[in-house]
C-alpha cells in the first residue's frame, strides 16, 4: 500500500505528488492520458500570476497582494472566497524557487503578451516544458507514475478514502489527492449545464475545447453523487473566444484571438454587442467566450484594419483578408448592408485622442451603443481582416468545496485523508470570470497544500498503527 495516491496528471497533481514525496511519503500518480498526452490542461499554459512587492528576476516593478486581490475581485464580481483567494495570492509569491528546484525555468514575456510583464511569470518552453520538468523530477524522486490509468470510482467510508478503482483493479492508499480536472470535455454534461436557449439552440453543441480531451469529470461526478460538498455554477468556466477553425480539442493558446481590443466584434447579424475596450486584454479576454456563447449560433467576428497589425500576438490561422469592408462582409458570410452600417456608426462615433495600447488611453466612442471605452479608432485603413470566433472552454468551475487544508468536505466535515486540488476545486476562488495566469496559481497553491496534508495524514495513520 502506498502512502499517498494522486489521481490526475497536470500541474496540481504533480505539485501534490512532489510535495508528498518530499515529505517522505511513498507516492503513486495515476494519469488517465497516455504518456504523450500527459499533463492535462497544464501542457497548454504559459504563465503564473505572481504577487511580488518588488522587482524579481523576470517580473518588473511590484504587484502587491491588494492589487492582485482587487483584480480577482473585479473579474469574479465578488463570487470568490476571500480567505482562500488570498491564500492563493500569497502562495504565488513564494512558490517559484521551489518550482525552479524541480526544473522549471522562467523567461520574460514575449512582446505580443500585452500588459503582463509586471504580473505574470512565463515558463520557458511553456506549459509542456513545465509538465515535463515536473515528471522528470517526480520520477527521479521515486514517485510511481502510471499512464492510461483512468480512475472511475473510489471506495469511501464515513468520509475517508479507502481505495481507488481503475475498472476492476483496486488500489489502496493511506491518503489521496484528487486532481483529475473538471468536465469540460464531457459534451453531454456541458449540454445539460447550458441547456437550451430562447432561440431553441443548445449552445454547448458549438463549444470547442481549448484543452485536454481527457477531462470528462468522471471523478467529480462520482464525488458529487457520493455527497461531497459542492461549490460553483456548472455553466461557469474559463471560456475564451478562439478561432472558429480551431480543432475540437487541444487547440491551446495559439488559437486564441487577441485583437479584440484593437477593433470591433460583431455577431452573426453583423451588429456589435459589447465594449471591446473595457479594460486591458489579460483582464477581459476570458469574458469573450461566454459573450460569444450568448450570441446567435454561438459565433462572432473580430474585425480589424491594417493599423492593428503587429500590435497583438498573431493566432495560428491567418485572418480573412479583404480590400474593402463589403468584400470582407461577403467573405465572412455577413449581410454587407448591415455590416457597413455598423462600421459607419462605429467609425463616426470614435473620438481619437492619444492612442496607446499599453495604457487605458483616451480614445473612446460617443453616441453609439455599446460604447468602446478605450483604444477606439476608426476601422478605415485597408486591408481589413476578420476572424470568426467560437467559445473555447478551458476548464469548468463546478467543483468540491474546501477549506485552507484542501480537505474534501462532507456535510461541512473535512475528510482526514482525502484532499482535492486544481480544477476540481477552483470554483472556491473562481465563481465566474478569469484573469490571466490565476488558474496556475490556484493549482500550484492547492496542489502543494494537498500534497503536504496527504503526506501528514498518511504519516498519522502509520504512527497510529505502529503504536497499536
């Protein structure tokens, strides 16, 4: 029997496994995916949002706790547990030396990664390099790793973990950490969560999955059915606007469309529906998936002109290009008359001051709805470009309620040997909304906490048995 069983194979699971092993526990990690697809959604990440009170290597200036908290409060609309959120924020300030010891390297952000040089530490080589570094370190420390090992049920007794099952195989452990992800790859569950809209559409049918195809929510559903305390709205998620041509799974960062704030976004009816310049892109990019999901056909179109080129990270697919706006409308399949009217109204409303995409500038609109608060410039310089957008689900927020020990709770009572980390509990901090890099902050903080607590729980059991 191992001391600690970790179910999952992404950042949170790996942090838990490494911490438990460093604490002296024997550890087995079960990854549902094959080795070549290991790492869950973490393989697609780029950075970690970090609190710091002064410049630190790749991080410039300062990003104090209160500012981080206010950023999180704004995007969640107050739907967050302040105690747990501040725990995550503080942990983000101290974890990077530990990460480096396990082979993770950092680099300054690329020039196209707007507004995050101060707040986010980027992984050299991206999330895949981070995941590979953690797996190498885990193997070197003696963590047993099994791939193609999807756990479909647990054996529980009075809120305590006894064993996990892979089909008919029973695996015992003294303590367990659940870090097996949300249900974003489970189309039927997404369909149930989003339901049917007033147009008779099932929005989830048009969602693309930015991350892994292996997050089916099997263990999450099992735990909810077993009476674990839940938190979060099943329709809330980290959901961004991605290229409609992206693959169904594993499109990752490169399918995101980052030029929204530099132009306008219209829906299938060729009309605008939200302020494209509300705030800096890292604080607003994650609202556009849900906004697109609310539009007819769950599709929208990001429109820019030549002035925007070179000011954003280009996506993997080139935009549809045209020399005139009517031609662009035709190519995108939009009604040219409505499209031209929308653009005419927007262009006429622009009050251009000093354009500065690195600041909340004074370029805004007047007399048009919705307004564009910043970076509003007429779209009048050929060539013109359009990108079709679809909702891209990264991870879901329905999860298990925890306290600061990461313990799973049943009727308010924390388990003494079952813990949870990562997407399976992110809803405690993220009731809705998202800001760049905070998912990795949550996974790292609670993965490390869960691993430490699980090792201690296993040690307590071993000591108890040795004295009887």
